[in-house]
């Protein structure tokens, strides 16, 4: 697996988490989700082409205009 594809999947998972959170607290209107940084990536074994990868994302904290996923 290419690292760029992995980062793309991680970004999507984080965006989905924030979007769902916004829907759960009844945010009205549109909101924009952007990735500011990634603190770390832990890969515990080699990734091979065609191998399934499980990506979990959790919201750690929420501010007035930001969220840490």
C-alpha cells in the first residue's frame, strides 16, 4: 500500500467522524472540515498490496471552531 493512499484513507475517516459529530449536535448550516496536522502514525506490521487495513478514528476533544480527532 502506498503511504499516500493510507493518509488519504485516514483523512477521510477523520472527516467522517467530525461530520457525524456535527450532525449529532445539530449544527445548522454548512461547515468545513480540514486536516491541520497528523501527530503520528503507528504501523504495526508490513502492508502488502491487496491487504485489508482497518482505520479507526475518535474525537478526542472539541473546541468552538476545531476538533481533535
